[in-house]
């Protein structure tokens, strides 16, 4: 069996596909790219029962770290211009009180110690064609009785822990993801 490909139709389809990729890539670049950025601010979480946000109680304490959504805490500016979020109320003796948004994973472990559990996952930005900015993946550290720390990973080819963008204070944290 012999298959014939109409070369003009194939060329037209390839040109359209290339144009779509170029438009999507240009749209994904966004700002100037000169300063590091954290994750974009998400819409506030829908109120749960009693006016509390998901995973939190009415006093702003985190009850379930896995259910807390971005935008539930307060936005802060940290080291080197990084913006991030702090969610929940810290305990007095928490090692998280000495952490700052923008710290590297190594700086964090020097202060807070080794996590009980840790893991990584990709974000939607990893699937944007021609996107070479940061936050293509996230790295999460969980500390029993302390809470969770979320790091935004670097750009293309940078698979290190990234910089701290979210501190979730939870004295009831189980320590496992």
C-alpha cells in the first residue's frame, strides 16, 4: 500500500501550526522577565462553612494544609523582590518564624532542619510552549507540627528546589503530604 501526501496541504498545516505556537509563545512571555516572580495571585478561595476559607477556621488557623488554597493568607514581599504568601498563625516556638519569602531551599533547611516529607510537582506553566520563565515546577517540604513550605522552581533546565514562595503555618500538621 502506498500513501501519497499532498505536499501543499502538509506545508499549509505546518505553517498554521507554527504560527499558533509562535502566538502562544509570545503571549506566555508576559512582562519584562527582568525580576523574579512568584505564582500569580489566585482568586480568593470560596468561603467554607461559617465564613472560613477552605482548610482554615474562622480565626485564620490552618486546619488542613492540603486543602488551603492560594490567596488564603497575606501577601508579603521577601528577599530579592520575591513576592509570596504566609497562611495561618505561627506558633511561638515555630522555626518557620525565622524564614523569609525568597530564601533558597538550602537556606530554609539550614534554619528549619530537614523536612518530615517532601515532593515536587509541575505547574501549568510547564506546558506553555516557548515559556522559559520561572515557576515551571513546585517543590514542597512538610514539617510535622510546623506546617508546609512551598518553593517555586526555576526556569528551563533548572530543577533545583527554587525559592520559597508560600509558608503555611499549621501546628497540627501530620508531616506527610
